[in-house]
C-alpha cells in the first residue's frame, strides 16, 4: 500500500493533534472503564461553526442510520468509547495501542464501530499496515521482498512469524506481529477468511508493481485497486459478515473498489512532492508524459502551467469515483459503519479541492485546515449531510476551474454529475404550493451554472475544431 498507510500519517498528524486538543486527552492505550463517566468539552474554537458541547461518555448500542433531514452529528462519546476494556485480553489491548499509534483520528472512528466488527476492522487495519510496511521498506532486497509479500497471508497462521529487521517508522507491527496474528486467529471464521483472502490478493498485487512503474491510467486504477480498492472490498465483506450491513454491500465489489480508489488517488495526488523527493513515482506516466519529460520536472517553476494541467487532469480522474461513493454510502444502514466510511471520503474530497489547481502542491505540503477537518468528522454522519458537504466542495472546485485548463470540459462534466447526484431528495410535498428548500435551490442553480459552463466549453471546442478543419 505504498502510500496507503505510509501516505496517511504526515498531513493527518496535525489533524490528530488538533482533535486531541479539542477532545479531552486520553492515554495511548484505550481508556479504562472509569473513563465511561468522563465529561469532555468538544469544539468551541474561534472561527468554528460549532459551539462548545459538553458530552457524557456512555456505552452505545448498535445504531440504525438516521435518515431524517436534520443532521445527526457524530457523537463524540461514540468516538471516545472504550472498546470493551473490561473483557479485553492483553494482546487485544496491545493491538488497540498499535492502532492508536499509527492513526489516532482514524483509530477513534474504528473504535466507535459496533459489536465484534470493531475488533475485526482493528486487526484488518494492523495486518494491512504490516503488509504496507514490508512493501515500503527499501532496505529489504527485492528477491526477499517479493516472496514475503506473496506469502504474507500465510504468516497469519504462523504463531511465531515476525520481522525484526525493518527500518520503517511502523516497524513495531512487524516486530510484534505474533500479537496481531494471535488476535487474528481469535476472530470468527467469517472475518478470518476475508482478511486472509484480501492479504493474499494485495500481497501479489504489490509484488507485481514492485518491478514496474504506473504507466497507463488503467494501470493507475489497477495499482490503486491492489493497495486500496481491495481494502474497500474486504471491509464491505466484513460489514456484511457482521450482519450490520446487507449482503449486497459485500457483494458489490465495484462500488467498494471505488471508495478505495478515491482515497488512494487523493493520497497519491497530494503527496507528489514527498514521493518524488524520495524517488517514488505514483503519478501515471500517461498523464504526466503529456506535460513533461520527467515526473520530477513538474516541480520546476518554469513548468508550473504544465504541472497544474497534469494535476487538474488527475483530480478530474479521481472525481470520477464520487458517484460510486454516494451510491455505496446510500446502502449503509448502520450509523457506526456509515461514519467510518463517510468521514475518510469527505476528507478526501476536501483534500482534492485544496489540491486542485494549487501551485503549492509542487512546492510543499497541501493540507486541509484543522478546523475544517474536525468539522467534517463531526458532520459527515448522514446522507443529507454528506450531500451538502459534497455540493459545497463541488462549488468550491467549480470556482477554481480555469478557462484555459485542458481538462476543463471533463472537470465541469463530472462536477455536474456529482452535483446532480448530491441534490437533496425532494421531501414529499405537504401542501399544494411548491416549497423549494434553499439547499435545493442552491444545488439547482449550481447545476444550471455547470451545464452552461460545460455547454459553452464544448461549443467553443467544437468551433475551434471546425476552425482548424477549415471551410
Ligand atoms: C482505510 C480507509 C477506509 C476507511 C473506510 C472505508 C474505506 C473503504 C474503502 C477503502 C478504504 C476505506 O481509511 C483510511 C483513512 C486514514 O487512514 N486516514 C488517515 C489520514 C490520511 O490522510 O490518510 C488518518 O490518519 O486518519 C485510509 O486512508 N486507509 C485505510 C487503511 C485500512 C483500512 Cl481498514 C481502511 C488507507 C487506504 C490506502 C486509503 C486504503
């Protein structure tokens, strides 16, 4: 998962810290039973939309997804809920410690999952993180790494298997793999089969890409499928196996794949500079080859216009997955699963919007503001709220599309599709007079603006072609 796990921590460290500042501090290990009665203060920073809210921690039951038009904010109590501390073995406790060490904010969303799904996803995440650490470790020679990746799924059943020579930041998950694999073997068979199968397919895919670069756009999709699409497929199968999601969620691999592709493409786009500086190349050659001789050249100031064109092309390609993301989220009925899936997706859209046409991407790190990230985490808890967030970012993106961008027509088109799919469902009319909500009107106006821009671009392009062809 080049970039899967290795890509996330840098920019989100800031988010994690900010969440820690907003949410009362807790230890790296999950809090003990006493924390259930803790009262914490959330929000309330200058400039934030949310007022401070005092919340009481209490154990939560599986929750059905709220579908009313009023937003159901992510309950911070659920985020801080301790995963059954009392009955937890030392090894499972250690797994949650590792989870918190690798991704604090994401760990909170995993810990808020209902029932035994929580442990299954925690172990799945750590197993993927271990596989990713092997893939990323440049100190392991290829002849050793390829069989390691391909055989990784078998290590889940070898009680003693560990790897102590890694030089990576997350080397501890490999050094203490026996603790993770022990907890894996305690999972129900329905979970073990999914995790082991995904590990096998991902390990082979990673091995395939170790020796080849990402060339065509198709190969970009394939690489992202191996390192992230398979995560979506595995997670969906875990959701269905837990019976907290309908069987169709686990069966529709296309939609599940799209969730992973959207996240991973966003990571790859965002991390251009960091990756190229470390000699890694995840931008597809078919895209950058249109604008530069070498991928690194896009960072040269004189290449800025080409760099932005390439960047916008890739953002537009990533946006293609948003309609699938919406269709997927629409199928979820359990609140904790919905939050878990929706939060990373809206964060990714916010990141894409921040990256779009942004010269800073070629000079440093582009990240979303802390307050923005916290608001998204708190808000993305119902389909209506996700629709609103997506419409807002589509509007933000629309305003940045330049008249001269080569992908302009495609970008406007996909934004139009996204806005259309995010338009709030009209509530059943209660009286004979037609009342359109401001949100509906705003989406309709945005759609009209997009259609107009799209049409004018296509017309001018057609005229341009006609001019070239002569009379
Ligand atoms: C994830 C995904 C993830 C969550 C929910 C549903 C998903 C469906 C399909 C594919 C992935 C899905 O989410 C995490 C989010 C994360 O780690 N965020 C970072 C921030 C960042 O910028 O990356 C954080 O520190 O909070 C994710 O990125 N990946 C991931 C890994 C394992 C699992 Cl179980 C779920 C990594 C990746 C490569 C996108 C799959």
